[in-house]
C-alpha cells in the first residue's frame, strides 16, 4: 500500500515532469543538437511512472529513465532543510496562538491577525551542497537498480526563490535571473561531468519562477568555456500566515 508521503512525492514529481514537457523550448537547452532536442522531447512524452513507486527510478521510457529529486538553498542537516522544518513549527505555533487569543475573547467579535518571520539567508554554498548530496544519493540508487545501459535523466527541482544569479560577459550588459542558474555555474558542472557515463541529461527546474535548464552532460566542457563572471545573491523573503475568526457565544448556538 502506498503511503501518503510517497503519494505526495509522486505527485510532485509528476507535476515537475508535466511542466517540463509543456514548457521546455530550445532556448532552455544547453549542449543539445536539434536531433537530440527532438529525441529528448520524445522521451519526456513517453515517460510513465514506475510501476513500483518505492523503487528507483521515478519514471521510465523505452530504454531509459527519469529520476526526480528536490534541492534547496536553505541550510540542510540530517533531518532535511532547516527552513522547511522551522516553517512547519512556525505555522503550527501561529495557528495555536491565534486560536488561543480567539478563545479568550468574551464578546462576539471578528478577529484578524497576521504572523510573519524573515527567512534565513540562503546561499550558493548551500544549494551546491544540496545538489551534490542528493545527486550522490540517487547515483547510489542507480548503481543498485540499473543493470543495463540506459539513457539517464536527472530531473532536479529547486524548491526556493531565495537566490538570484547575475551573469556578465565581455562587452555585454549583465543578465539577471531571479533564480539560481546551474548552466552558468563555473564549478558545479565540472563535478557533474564526471557522471557522464551514467546520466545523459540534467534538467534543472524552478516551478515557482517557471525556469527550466536542460544540460547535455557530455557537452559540459564546451558549455563552461564561454562562462565569464557570475555572482549569486540571496534575496530577503518573508513567511506570513493570516487568520480570521469569529467568536460565537454558547447561548447563541
């Protein structure tokens, strides 16, 4: 029987894959020929969920697979992203506090209150570590489950909107992206390139900002030659929860 958490994770992966299938264009692709682009589109459209949702990979197509996982620019520990854990606690405490205040009021009144907190600082260092950690974990699953040569695709979903990327090239104005862009990272693609024998494509997605980057891994050396100055900056974010309630006296019920 599928657990609720597994079902939730499967739905996230399917939404991410559907987004890529519907929105990917040639401008989002790096290191692909026209023939490879058409072939990749076909693979994405043919991909179906693994009949065993608890095993690697998440999706399969003829002679190939797609594995989906999420990464963060928040600080991570053994229990996951620090910000995600703190957000769950903050939301629960905000709701408890509001209900307590509403319960303490004697007269009939409409009560409204908002609770907010600043997000922690997100960093380029954090997201690189998150990608490497999760990539390594899924490569281990690959080694255990893939016995024959297949076309491999890692579908990586960046779940935050707290890193911006600025790219400057000689004699050109700087280009600003509202999210982390892996295709212009000067160092991480070199590390990913070492897995070219196992994984053909990296697809990096941010659903919150509708950003897609598709990288042909065996062509990474040619891609990074043209990269000049790149800067990453964290953006200040706020998490807010607003509650509205009305106190009714028992005699009115």
